């Protein structure tokens, strides 16, 4: 792994860019700021390499980013209704940053933290351990939280994220990685012809603030049915395409992270991405709001639906929804989670 200066924060701290490579021709670049994955170069079926994640050329653009391109997300991925929750009889008001709700850990979330980076290399992989500490009371969350995320690029073209966290007070924790993907290339236009499979019989309906209603609804016969591969733009039954920003409830959970959550294939390039995880859900976001006029890498203007996200995570608003799987981490326990994105072509 190599590292170089990418820029300097307003307070004078340097931001480093680190590069992972493997024996199969993949390259992954990430920043110490927010653990941001800014380049993922993958060969297609003819050996042609393309960068399949959107991003920016400069640190200033990342500091102004509102899309969470490539960033580590926490303390709580997705939304918490009313920017508050109750734990142990105590009400905890959080910092709202999505109307009256909190999104992705709030304005001071882990996406904006400068992480310590320790590189490593094995016989079949390269990677780095990223670590940071979130103080007690950060954006309203109780307890100091120590977080370690290991990035590993294997020679089998898998980009693996291993998450660990500990706390000194009970607190909600829900971490994810917010990379967007366009398997034809970050500058190749719409992803709506990508073929998506999501291994979920249920999804979480949401209200007009994108907060789950608490219902687990069957996908069968609906536009949310991706149990068999189909182009994203194609409706199911008599329903037309909708904007997706929904959690899909995975059919099985595997603590070792080997549950296959989703597969994404670009028919033009033949590139395929398989997502495996230990998490109970995956948030599929079809890039509905990407087209806000901001530029991107190499002068690209990203439009709506020009990339998508498949964020493995626990369910949104779980601290306020008792029948959802718990996201509470207690002192003496360790939060552990694994997600891998494996790329192939054919």
C-alpha cells in the first residue's frame, strides 16, 4: 500500500490518500478523511479497466459533499426519527441534519473524521486498519465509542470491510460504507439498465420522511421484488419504476459475513459485483438525488441515477422501533460486522 498527501484541512491537518492493489489488476484508493473510497478500478471481461465509483478530484469538493460519496458512516447509518431516542429511561436528543430527523450520524458523524491509518500486506491481500474515537456526547450520542474498520483488497477481487467498536456506555451503533457504484464506469451515465438481485422476501415501507413505518412488507408482486435479476428501471406486475431508498430485509444472516445480500451486473461491460454481509438489511438507493449540479472526477457532471448504493446495515430508526433487531452496544461487548464487495467479469 502506498500513501500520499491529498490535501490539508482548514486546521492544518494533512489528509492522506492510500492506494491498495492486488494481483488481479484491481486498484482501490481511499482517504484518511472519512475513510472515503474515491477510486475502485476494476477490469471488465476484455481486461479494460474502469473506475466504478463516483467522487471528486479535490479535498475542497469532499469537504463540501452532501452525497456521502464513499464515506464510512456512523455512529448510526440511515435515519433516526425526530433526531431522538430513549434508552434506559433517558431521552437523548440528537443533532438533526435531515429536516427534523438525523441522517448518517449527524453533522459530526464519522464521515467527517480524520482516521488513523495503519497499512498491512499479506501473501494474498493488501489493506489498512482505520481507527478513530468518538467522544461521549458527540452529536448527542451517549458514551465514548472507539471504532476500528479494516479495509482489505484480496487477490480474488473482493473489497472487504470489517467493523469493530467498543463503548463505555450503552449506545446505538450502526456502521456502514457509503460507496456508490456504476459498473460501466463512474462517468458512463445511467445505472437503470444494471441488473439487480436482492435476496430479500421483505422490505421496509417508509413515510414521506423516509422513516420506516415499522411494517415488514412482502416484495412479491411489487416493484420491490428483486429476488430474480432484472433491470432496475423495469417495474414488476403493473407497477412502474419508483425511486428507491429502502431497506431490504435479508433472508438469512450469517455472523461470518457470508450471507449473499445482492448481486449487481452491468450488461455492457459484463462487470458483476456480489455483496455479502453479516448485517440483517441492505439499503438500496438508486441515486435519485445525485443530480444537484455538483461536479465530479475529471469534470464529470453526475446526474440522477448515474450511480447507486447498496449499504449493508441494521434497520433505520431501530432505537425507536422495539421489534426491529437491536442496535444497542453495551459496555464490555464488542460490535462486529463484515461486508464484502466481490467483483468479477464475464
